[in-house]
């Protein structure tokens, strides 16, 4: 099992959960830097060979190849914009049909649901649970 730790300055991924058992364990890879688009990452999920990260301060979800090599890696696509309904996104998960669910802390709180084939950019959710 891969262990994932999210910090305000980037995303840390260790090769195995056992690597995090010690206090001084170093991450196997670090995703950080201006090109990543990470902005207060707060939630993460993996689906279909991709890594999805909710960016609380950017009101966005960034998508990376699951086999990224670390460093200042740009996302493959980003969900962001007024039509997305994202408002301080906190977490990302998927259902059996590949639909993406994003929990939003902002406003009065909501869950926005996106089709499995959502396009990058300012894509509206298929439904919002508020």
C-alpha cells in the first residue's frame, strides 16, 4: 500500500505505508513547485491510473499521471472556474462508474459530482448536493 501525505507546501508520496512508521521517514517522491498548480492541497484520490488532488485555496482539482516522477510536474488537466461549483474543495473520491465526487467546505458546504469523462477547464458538475 502506498502512503500519501499532503502538506500546505506540496504533496509527499512514500513508496510504502511502512516508510511512514518512523518519525524521520523520508518521502519516496515529492510533488512541489510552481508548475504543479498545487495550492493548499487538501484531498487526494487515485482512479484509472491518475492521481487527483483537491486544491482548497485555488478552488480546483489537479490531475497527474499516477507514475509521475516527482518534482515540479505540471498537471495533465485541471478542473477550475466559476461553472465548476468548486468552493474550497476538501476531498475527492470516485464511484463504480468513474464519476468524481468533490466535497466543498466553502459556502454552506456541498458535494459536486462530475461525469467520468469531464473535460479540463471550467466544466459544470452534473449535479450538486447542498
